[in-house]
C-alpha cells in the first residue's frame, strides 16, 4: 500500500456514477461535505472506505457512488499499485 505522495502517476477516474441522494435527503434539503478515505486498488477498484466527515442522509449515497467508480490505478516505477485516497464530496441541493 502506498500513499499518494510517493506515486509517480495518480489514479484517474475512468467511470462511475454521480451521487444520487435519496428522496428523503432531497426533501429535507441536506447539504454539506462528506470526506471518505478509501483504497483505490491496483486493479482500479475502490475498497475499504471509511467515512471521516459525516453528513446524515447523504453518506450511503456517497459511499455507493464512490464504490461503484473505476479508476486507472496509481503507478510506481511503471507498475500499478494500491493507494489510499481521500475523497471530498460536496453536497448541494439544486435551487
């Protein structure tokens, strides 16, 4: 496992959904920031997520979206490696 400050190439998002809030979260107008630390694996999958900054009614949607994403993995010396990555997701309601 590597930290992002030692990799030669950072992970690059290839595909994945946007965060889709539940009807209850939209109805209550939840807004704020969710911070999640995950591992982006050498295969480009997202695993082992830990919520560091919580936002009630939005966390499940954020985790589902992040874990469904696929990345071109980080590289060290030309080979794919797993890295810890901090995701900061800002939730804003349409006005």
